[in-house]
């Protein structure tokens, strides 16, 4: 796989010192930055996928006109707690 570089970053001396101070044994600043960038990309991908699923579900709900109310969900949660089980309660009703 070919590699490339990420543009240089200008940071304050204080921020650089803070980053260097938290490096783990044997970790380099470049490794730390690469890890942070990788995690940030994965987080944003996950957030985008979550948003897309929510929008898709909202569109589907609007199209079919079926939804579960918050009150029904809460009844189900409280019912499951009272029963001592984690399964979904049959008290959920569609409107």
C-alpha cells in the first residue's frame, strides 16, 4: 500500500508539551497523532452511519405512518424491570 503524508500542524508550545507529557513508554508523537487521527475518522464514520440509520428510519416511519410512542417504550422498559428480565415487553403498541 502506498503511503502519503498529512499536512503539518502548527500548535502552541503548551499543546505540544501536553501531548509529549502523556505519551506512553516507547510511543512517539507521530504515533500518537496517527492513533488520534485514526480514532477520529472511525468515530465520525460511526456517527455518520448512526445519523443515516436514524434518517432512514424516520423516512420509513413517515412513509408507513407507524411509530412506537415514547410512553409505550417506557412502559416496556418498566415492565421488563418489574419482570426481572431483559426481553422486550409485549406492552409496546404501535400507533
